[in-house]
C-alpha cells in the first residue's frame, strides 16, 4: 500500500463520525477474517517499531466488563510479547503507597522499539480509587491537575500516547458480569471490588466526567469506544490504533529454510519416554 493511498484511507475514516445507531451483530466468520487482516498490519507495525526505535504507550480504561482484556488480547495474540508488552499492575504495596503516586507507573513506560499497553493505568486515581475511597478528594484533585503536565512530559520524550475509554451500557455490563457468575471459565474475573463498583454506576459516571474534563487534551486526547458489541469494538480499536501510528511497511527479507543436516550415524534411542496420554 502506497503512502498516499494509506494516508487518504486514514483521513477518510477519521472524517466519518461515530454512529449512535446500534449496528447489526457481526458474525464470527466476518469478524475472524477482518481480525486476521488487522493482525497482519499489526505485524507490520511491530516491524516498523523495531526498525525505527519508536515508543508507543496505549492506555485502556473503562468500567468493569467494558471489554478491555478481550481487546488487549485481540491486539497482542499475533505479535511478540517482547515488543508488545502488557502492564496490569496489582494493588500497590505499602511501600508503593508511600511513594509519589506516578512513581510506580514510570518504570513501565516504553523504551525504544516497544509498545506498552496499560490494562488500567495511572487513571486508577481518578476512577476506582476516587469512587471506592482509596484516595481522598485532595489527592484526586492534585492528580487531575498534574496529569496533563505528566502526559506532556511523556509526549515530549517522543512517546506516542494513545488513550482509549471503553464505554459500555448499564444493561450490557449487567449481562457480562452476570455471565462471570455462571461461566466457570470467567469466575476469576469477578471480584468483591467488581461487585461494589457495580452498585456505584453514577459515582463512576461523575468520576469519568471529571477525568475527561481534566485530561482530554489536544496533546493526549481520550478516544471513546462504544463497546456493547465486543467484536466491532475490537476491530474499530485496532483499526484506529493502526491509523494513529505513522508506520510504514518495512521490506521483508526473503526467507528460505536451510538444508537439514544428515543423520551422520545418529539412531533414535530406545528410551522409555513419558508421553502425555492421548485422551483427545
């Protein structure tokens, strides 16, 4: 794809406003085909990041059940974890609580040739910590005043910062959290904190609004994604990510498999290997 053609496609997509009409469900075959094409482009993006030493930081925020984890998995499942690094920090230790708030996040920012994805981020202070009382209003206000300055410093160090907020409806959140109760594969996703957070929908709405007001800047804007339809949301985010990074396809070297060495007298030993039972 030529530079001009690629740029024109990006500009055309950017000019199209998001629709408020709920689209038809996306069938699995169509989704898989579109995702496979996007995965190829993510590999090209990875090659460009490696070749140029680019630094990309992607922040994912949103309510519980909005689809952050599934989206991050869709982005990373076909690229190298050495290049695309996911950061999902646990609750802070007592030592970390005594540090400057941003201190625990700074070491995870990308170095040259890395894409770092934050599955929740420093915006915990503006969201869950504020709503659940882990941070008082003074701490939150200090954070909201400081975060644009901190993000200005991040961008000034040649890190491309891309922030996504996944917006889910109350009805869809209820359905997804209920499925975590019923599906044995998902029970680990539902914590006591999720249940407490679920009951405070409008407290989270107010916290989100204040966060946007303070940190939705021209330098580091928030990109909001309607995520009631998981498949469409994932595809839209990946396409937006690709459109947001000025990557170019790096010409690939022609690869051929070398000739395999001759046995040179080697014989398979008569060894009692402990094979895994072939049940399936």
